[in-house]
């Protein structure tokens, strides 16, 4: 399984329960036991999106699960889990470490292989290719013909700063199709 978690979209108070699960009666509103995302990712991949937004108080608990490969619930360690972790951040985690917002030991648990994706403005030659791809997806989704991309269109796309990165590019392609 592929289990995504947007760490920035879930309030810190709820994220612990989302990641690690909870037992019935563990807190007000916990009317049933619930498996966490780590357990749901058994045999697959847990994707921690925007891990740089993870609250400092939750980081030691995440570190513990990554070290032991077990989730504790009700004071008892669960069975060993087999999962892979992918994490993304909107900025380098080394900056968050320097600012005291991210634990260095946690960084070394998740930074096995780093892939640095450049912003669109840093790869202007790829913009028309990506835009053409997004045009094709949007055209298929809306049952319309894919618009042609002319030379002038390419120049305009490459000259734009793209502060919203690929999300903005996809949205512009969607508008072009519509």
C-alpha cells in the first residue's frame, strides 16, 4: 500500500492519532480502536508530506517508531512493522534544524537518499514539456481536444516566474483546456 499523510494539513493534536492509531477510550471521542497510518502502510510505503511542519513534540515519537519499527498503544508495543518511509519538505530540513524546528537525529533517520527537485523557474526548458503533459491530462479529464502549444506560448511559459510551481502550471493548463 501507499499511505500518504500531509503533516501540514492535520492539526498537531490529531496527527499523533493519525500516525500511530489509538485504543478505544484513549481520549474523549475515541469510541473505537483505530489503526494508524504506520500500521496501514505495513508492507508498503508511508509518505510523510510536508514533514518540515511536524510539531517538535511529535518528532521524538516518530523517531521512536522509525527506530523500533513498532507502534505503542495502551503502553504495549505492537508487532514489528515492515514499511518504507518517503518524506517531503517545502524547504531544506537542514534549515529547519538550524532554526531549532526539526530534530537532527530524526533527519538522519529519514534522509537516506535525498532528491532535490528544483523549482520550475530553475528549469525553464522543462516547462513546455510539463505544460503539454498537463494539457493532455486536462483535455482527457474534460473530454476535449488538447490545445496546440505554439512557439510564442512556449516563450511566455518560460518567462513566467511560477511562484506556485507545478501546481500553478497544472492550473494554467486546466484553464487553457476549459
